[in-house]
């Protein structure tokens, strides 16, 4: 129970279904380094505990701060320091919620871990389980579960996956839950309303370099560090638009001279659109795709599924050929694989 309305209703539904439910808050981060921004973990615990008391269930605070720093924060900072664009939310699900927290639950004789994700778990073949998109397509969070494996999915439950968000709010209000009208959280997984730039500024030293126009290597300005920028970024680059009000966009990072490469935001901007990419660290929710076939991919959260050809290359890598060019596929981000609504797995952009 995170202290939000989604996990609150998840607990309520399980209780109504007759399950023996215990609430738990994962204490992952308390902003010890005083990063600028709101880290509302204390209020979240208060809210989660209040809902647990309303439901008449036990409530625990599970301290996973060390694991979170080692498995999520270290991954995040290492990725940005190497010029990548990591996804801490996906890693938090794999390593923390359905990783060390799931292990804690099993050690304490719990049969499953339920969360407030908008996703659905259904019976597959041979006693296995599949993950489907949430019924509310505006809230679907299956993308963030793309790196879960079958063992993790077997122990997972998603009680609100069939609900549209307005209906969930109605259920919470009718039950009088303390979180019924609490706004949805935004920001880094379990860190809170903290700007990524402020987070990075605290831990990754600045390494200034030139901002170059990709077409002719003309220097347009200076950047504070490549880790502050990502492919496709349009705002906050520090280079003004031209007299025709055409805006620059980040099209690349060059380690050799620590250069940030920009171009005008056009469909033909060099490096901005890609039809072909390589994916590594492949992960499958159920059976792996072992032969070339046409699938759908979600190139980032909230983007629609797009047609692509999946060509396995061995060693946990694959070649992806999109049927239409895709914009700003940043190294380190996650591509999720789908067969219709069914989530097949995911991998990392090389």
C-alpha cells in the first residue's frame, strides 16, 4: 500500500473477495540528501495506515532503503553517468516490488503480492500466467511490468486491472477511504515530486562541453553535462530557436568530445527518427519469442503500440525493424513487446 487511492482500492477489493489481506508500505526513500522537491513518504505512510485501519487489516512498514539504493538508485545514476536514459520505474517493479519485497512476503508466509497497477493477470497455457494491458487504456501500466519474469507474475495480483479510473474513485468514495480524493503521484518511483535534473545534480558531477549543430559541427553553446539531456529533448537545451522560430532538439551525444548534438526539429533531423534498432537484455513474461515474427511494441510509456518485426540474434539480443520510423529512441530506455493486449516482455535500447 503506497498511500495512494489505487493500492487502497486494491486492498479493499481483496478484502471484499474474502482474502486474508495485510497491508504493507515499502519504505524505499526518505530524501536524506535534501534534494529539492517533495518526498512525501511520511504522509504516504499516514494515509496507507489510515486506510488499513478503515479496512480492519494489519499494516506493516517494510524498510527496503538499502536495497532500493543498491538496485534502483545505483542503476539510475550509473546509467545517466554513461550517457544513457534509464527507466527507474520499470527497474523498481522488477527489483523491489516483485523482487526483494516479494521475497520478504514469501519469507513471511504470504501467498501473493497485490499492487495497484492498472494491468491484468490471466491464466496462460500449461499452468502459466499472462499479463494483459489494463482495461482503462488511459491508465494502463503494463509497460512498467515489461521486465517481470514468469515466477514474479505467478506471485502477483492486480485487483484493479479491470476498472476504469472514475469507477475506482467512486468505489473509494463510497467506502469512505481516506485516500479517495488524493491526487495521483508523479515523479520518480518512490522518490516523489523531484525533478530528474535536481536529482542528478546531487549525485553526478557536471562535465561541461559543447553544443554542436549535427549538420556541420558548428558550436551553438555549452552544456553542463550530457547526463542532463536525452534524445528528443526540446526544452531546456539552452540554444535559442532561429529567426524562423524553428526549435532545436537533441539528436545525439558524442562521448569522444563530450558534445551534445542538436538539429532543428524536423522529421529529417539526423538521428532523431529510427526504423531499425537493436535491443539487448531481453526479458520474457512467459514463453520467449525464439523465431522472427511480427509483433507490436510500445516504445515508451503512453505511446500507442506500433507494428514491428522482431528478429532474434541470440545472446539476449534482437534486431527490431519498425514498420514506421519511431522518434527519439534513447539508449537505456525500454521497448515493451506485445501481441495485441498481451504483454510478452521487453528489452533495453542499445
